[in-house]
C-alpha cells in the first residue's frame, strides 16, 4: 500500500516550483451507552489527499478523495488554477525559498493493548456497568459513557524530497452524569471532559476510568445539596482539568502566530500579544513555565513532524514568566521573522495547515498540592470545566466549573456549586502564586478546538499540574 | 452525483441478508475557498468531498459507518460491501436498542436549483479589486452542496444548492472593525459594492476615540446578528425533547416554575419551509414546514428526533440527532429599525456578540463579549465605539421582563460555518431592545 501510494503520488508531481501531497487515512470507532442502553456504534473510514502548489509566486491547494492518478492530476490542475489566480495577490511571498527544508522521517506510536483486542460486546458491557453504577438515586436523571478510538495514518511527500510517514492511535473515554432537583441540574464529567491520549485500551486503567460512574454520581448529589459558590475576591486553586482550558484559551490562542499576524481576525479573533513583546514581556509570575512539547509519548498531539513537514521538538514559549516565542509554523515564522514551533496542522485531508496548538503544557513546579492548600486562608478549589468565554483578543475571560470546594484556614471544606471566575489574561498569570509538583501533573487534552477559514476542528494536548492564583473574582450561579 | 448515489444504493440492496434494513445519507460538496487578510489572498483552493453515512439495522440492533467516497465505482462498491460486513458483525455483538426508529414509507423528493454561480477565481479577482486600500479579512466559499437520503424501502430524497458565501471584516485598527457578509446564488457586483460603501460609513464612526465603559447595567440594542449568537447557544440545549426531559435545558425554570416565562412578544419556531436546510432527516422522516417552540413567551413544543420519540413515546417531528434547530425563526415586533437609536436613547448599540456561554445553565444565565462595531449612544445619537465588554445576564431578563421591543424588520442570517462541510443552517431574526443589561468586565 505504502509503495503503491508513494509511486502514484510521485507520478502525479507537476512541473512547478514546489508541490507537496499530504495523504491522510483516518479510521475511528465510537461505542456509547446512555442510561445503560447501548447506542449504535459509529465507524469512520475517511481517506484523501491534499495537494499544495507554489509556482511563480502563486499558491493554491486542492483536496480530493479520488486517489487514482487521474484524480490526483485533476486536483493538481485545480491547485495550479488557484496558484495562478493568487499570483501577485498573496498576503506574503510564498516561493521556492520559503519552503521547509526537505526531511525523510517516520513517527509511529505503538499501543500496548490494541482497540480490537477486545470485542464490541466487552466494550459495551464495561460502559453499561459505569452508567448502571451511576444510577444511585432518583435524582440522577441522565448518564452517558463513551469510548472513541481513532487511528491516523499520514504520508507527506514533496517535490523537494520530503517523505514522512506518521501513524498514531488515540483513545478518548468520556463519562457524564447529570442530577436534577427542582430548577437545579448539576453535571460531573470524567476528567472534566479532557481525557484523550495516544494509546489503546491500556489507558482505561491508567486514567482510572473504571468505577468513575459511581464516583461522579456521588459528586453530583453533593453538588445538588451544596450552596452556590460565594461572590468575592479570593485565592483560586485550579485542578489540572480546569488548568487545561485556562491554558488553552488565555495562553495557547493568544500565542498563535497566525492570529498575531491577523489571519483569524474575521473568525477566531486576534491577540493582545504583539510581535514586539517576544523576548521580554512578563506574561506571568516567575513560576510560569510553558512549553510546546511534542515529546510526551502518550499526549494527544505528540508527533514527529507537523503538516508542513517541519521536525517537532520541545520548546519553551514562556520561561520564568517571560514570553519567549509564539506558536507559529514555518510559513508564519517567515512572515513574522520570529522563531516559532512545528505547529502547522490540518484537521483532515480536506483542510490546509494553519497554526494550531499541539501539546501546550505548564511545566510542573515543586510544591505538593497539600502545601498549596495549607497556605491559603480564604480560597476556593475548582475542577472540571463546564463553561468558557473570552474576548476576541484573548484577554477578558470567564470560566465556569462543575465542582467547587472552599479552602478555609488551610483546609478544604464546604462543597459549592456553579463556581465561576473571571479575569484578564494579561494580568491573571502574573497572580500565579503556586505550581503543583509532578504528583499533580496530569496529561490531558482538548478534543475539539475550532479555528480557521474554512473552519477546522482539531484535537490538542495540554498537561498541567495544579495552579494557585491570588485575588481572583469568583462567583456562583442563578 | 445523484445518479452515482442511486447506483451505490442498488449495490447496497444486493448486500442485504434476511430482515436487514439499510439507510444511507450522502453529503457532499465541491467547494472553492479563498481566505483573505489585508485585502490579499492568504490561502486559496478547492475541496471535493462526498461522504456516505450507512446505517445497517436488523430488528433492534443497528450500527453506522461513515465513508469518504472516491468516485471510483468499483472501489466504492467494494468499500461499501466491506462496511456492510463490518456492521453485520457488530450487530451480532450488540444488545437490543429499544429506541431505534426509522421511516418505512413515505414519498421521495428531488429539489435541485440550477447553478447561477460565477467561477470563484473571477469573483475573487473582482472583489479584491473592490476592497483595495482597506484592511479586508475573511473568506469566500462557493460551489455545489448536495445531500441525499435513501433506504432499502425505496424512499429517496435529493437536495442540491449552488451557493456562495462571503464573510468578512474591514479593520480600522486593533480590534475595531466592521463585520459584514454577503451570501446567495448569483454574485452581483453592485450589491457587494453597496455593502463596502456601508462599511466605509461605519468605519468613519469607528475613527472616534473608543469609550471604555464601567461594569454596570446599560440599555442595549442587540442587532439580529448579535441575537443570533445568543440563540445559537440556546439552540444547543434549549429546544430538544431529550434535554427537556432530562432537565438539561437552559429554559429549565420554564418547566419547573409555572410563573417563569419569556416576554409575551417572543415567538420562536423551527421554520424549515423558509430555511436552506433540506426537509428530510437522516432516518427518512420529513420535517413539518414549521414547529412552534416558544409562543407568547411560553414553551409550546420541542424538537423531537426519532430516537427521542421512541424513548418518550411521542411522535417525531423530524428533528436531527442533536435536536437542534437548523432554520430558527423569531417573529418581529413593532419597533421600526429607523427608530432604534431614538428608542435606545442612551445605551449600547451591539452589532455582534462573541463566545457566548453559560454562567449558570439551569438558571438560563449567559455571558459573552461584545465584538466588532459596537457603539455608545447618547440621546439617540451614536457617540463613539466602545472597547469590548462582557455581559452576564439571564434569558428571563434579556428576552423576558426587560425586553422593550423587537424590530419589525428581520434579517435572514445564513450560517457561514464550514466545519467538516459548508453549513445549510440559517436564522431569521429581528433586533431587540433591552433595558438594564448587566455588564461585568
């Protein structure tokens, strides 16, 4: 298959300044159960090629699922038409000299327990067990459990001589339990809904999936009996499954170089970060260390090369609170004349690569969680994101969580419901007063990050310890 | 493509065994996309894609597969055969699903409009000439969109449109910009030039120094595009039967508290007859022309998928799997658009909202940001643009006790989203005038 495809792609290379083919074969299977009733499994088999052409100062792409030589040549012609149309009209020069250097490589993530090593009946049964054990009270009104498996195979070939094979597998378990009492409905989710990793069924044990149904149901009932989160300013301790979205929205998106260059202003938005800030801007306190890290083996967006064929390595974006570099792929780096990362990614074969987060992580600190709590006189712990909102410059934010627990005189005390907080990115991270050690560090991810025109939904990885912030505006519901 | 779909359906018939049933939904497009920044091209290309979603059913067991079709008949037939075998194996391992429901009879339909589209490269060249000298950013998308349904009972539907959608902003500086869109079936240069002229007028107002407002309550006018942001969020959870019965709707108080309601002026419906989306859904049921969701501020009906219909033992009204509106319509009111500024008096004129989400879903409390061209108005006159502000308010206030009026004019807003495929969803909405909206940050 590989040699046949490679030969067919090579035969289809046109006589232009630069041409690349990006072949993607995406397989998935989703098994789900709602309130003990098995839903219909969903299987996907999605295969296609994206052709990109640079020629005489023009740029064009074409995507097709027709992988015959005739189909590929037709796509090449379409890409050439757009390259001709865009000649002299491009926002930035894209020519022979602005292409990534050629590379030959391979990245394969090996799983320990393959998805197909267990029967469908077994998977359904384990999900049924989780929703059944969640049915502990008449106030539990809904429960949903799901396992999604994905396999992604990609081949990148360019007229410059690049040849890159990459194959990865992913498991995304999810579990949600809902409880209701009068006009109040509360939800708890497994891992806060951010639990995808690379690997196979072995992840279910390492993620502590088994038995979560009962635990989440217990927590839902506690929330139904809890008062609303107080409204005031206090210390805020964020669990990793909320740090994920805080990092994603208020560090990841603002550092995307295509946003800084204005590409996203009509849709996903711009950024309060400007090119002149890199190298000296105090983004956060000295405790803040943020990395682009494609090297954590099981993390969602670990890979060897991005979708423009650039080799990926761990890079500090923020070090001791100082902003170092943006999330920008090869073409954005050329435009901005800034060093970046290998993060040009496309969601599928039918969309062109743009600057995305991949694995964007907060490095662990040196404080045990118990110490972070013990130093707080008046605070609140929040975990499990359920709401997110931020302005188009990625500055004024508001987040809501599923679970809150007060911290009083160094102790975790009363559970509170509907915990929310709001702040401003440019100042929030400077109020970071504590970072959890490696024992609180969790490897999580976001399965659906939307951006781009045409729109692209992609998965990204985030890993983080617990974080503590002071003087935060918190409030409850209703 | 319709003939190709029919040929694949004949092949599916040949694959059936015993009492098996198949349902097939085809969704495809041939789309040109051109993305702009600074009135130049950032990325441009063409995407040809067609996906067939196959559901194999045997009694109460069923399973889906979604395949990308290559267009090579022998190859696609072989993949379909393999998929049927895979699904058949899965059915043998599944417990019964008591909520499976699909149409077994009904009429077929064919709804195709002849293309009036100009070549995308021609339109892009022309529009770039028009916007030169401006900081123009956005996307042009055009081409054929088609959806088909068929089943082993012989029912067939086909829906095809050739459309274009230009969605753009013109920036003055930083985050100060005018947002516009132009969509339809045939590009008209004069119409586009007229919109750019309107943008130039608004940009002149944006040149005034921006005003930063303090957190407080303000009178507000929400233009239809801003109201659409609110209702898009509410549509995710608000109108489906399952969300209603499991108490996950943001309109929960309207179920549990007899006195809770929206303003009597609020009439909301799923208006399939006047939207762009096809009238058939994935299990072969036909949607009624209209489903009243809110009438005079009170719950009237919900969107009911076949699955929920079976689970809750009611009739389906052809809702999609997620029971979300695709052609949401809100009735207009008595307020003339020309009187909006005068009626607003002193307050905020909001053209666009952004990133709306819940502060408290059960309480129907939402938050979100102002975006693009939003203005401070004093004594009925636009005074200055505002810097972005966050609102935090309940639906029962926004569309309830604080609602002062709805415009008699409504905008048909065609969804510009292109996640996985070009959207065929739309909304038809008025603007709303609201008193005392809370802004927090």
